[in-house]
């Protein structure tokens, strides 16, 4: 009643034994390396969430905004020290850890589960900030936050999640405000949100740095403002910004004449 093919199967196993050993060794190597990286991040990693990494006219993305840096360690010089991981690399590490982590680690809040909890909180906060930027909220357009993996990491997770929760709640209020502004200020409807963000960033720099910045003004600004005032010049932009700063106007007062136009953030 035995398996008549058992001898053949054993022979096949014997022939592939070396390959199986190499696969097991490779798997163990990946597991050890992944655990080592997760542990290094958990103990001294510094997550950075930055909305400043996009270029002119570029809305920040999750991919561009999240990194984690492992600083040098005096007592432990490993390949994981003094290294910065991108969001893609952190995500790949998370995928490996989920595959190789023992069940006990996940159940008891071990290295892997803590790493995942922190990373998910970081992603939630980054996502909330990116959505604000995509909605044109200038309060967050140059935002940068650092999260240090130190001490009780569950307290770190709670703190980051609380920040994310507060920013998520602000988002719906901001979107309503933007909709109201578009209703009150018809000129805003000439532009997409990304175009408004370009104008906002550039005109704010004119306001902060003065006429010296006019020579560096993004060329797209002239093209965009040309939709409401053809052939607009740099001096006219500077004058309009100064007028806006001196006497802010409400939506019902927005006007456009032949010799001047008004802009506001």
C-alpha cells in the first residue's frame, strides 16, 4: 500500500538537496538582514516628513516626502549605519519582515510589529500633509517634521497618530474654505489647484524677498497671470503684491483693470 514512487521522490530530493540548502540559507540571510535593519530603525532611526522636496510647481508626494535616516553608532558599525532609506525601500523592508517574521513577534509586539506600527503612523501623517498641500493649504506647503525613534515607541506611535488625526480633521474645513473662495472670487476659477499653488509659492516669495526676487520669478507665473491680464510685467506683479499686502481685499472686491490687477494668497 506504500507509495511506489517514493524511491524516485527521494532520489529527486537528494539531487536537489544542495539547492534546497542554498534557498534556506538565502532565506535565513534575508531574515537576519531585515531584522537587523528594523532593529536599527526602531532604536535610533530618524523619520523625516518633508513637503519641501518638490521643485517649483510640484505638489509633494508620499514618495518624495518620507525618508528614514539611521545615524552612525559609536559601538556598532554596521552596514545599516549612516544610511537613508526612501519610502520605497522602507516599504520593501516591511514586506520582507511580514514574510519572515515569526508569529510570536507579531503577537507580542516584537521588533517587526513595532516597526510596522511606527511606519504606518508615519505614512498616515505624511498622507494627511500631502493632501493639505494638494489642496493648496499654504500652512503646510513648506512643512517638515522629524520623528525620532527613541524610548517608548508606542508613545511615539500615539503621538504621530494624534498629529495625523488633527491634520485630517483640518482638511475637510480647508476644502470647504477653498470651495467658498472659488465661489466668491471668480478669477480663482481660471486656475487649477496646482496652478494656484505655483502662483502662491512664487508671489509669497516676492512678498518676502521683495523686488530682488523678480529676476528669479518662475516663467510659468507670467503665463498663468496672462490669462487674466495679458502681457503682465514683473513690475506690475511687484506693485500688485505690495498693494495686496498694504490693503488686503475680500472676495467681493476682486477686480481687474487695464493697468493693474490684484492677487492674494
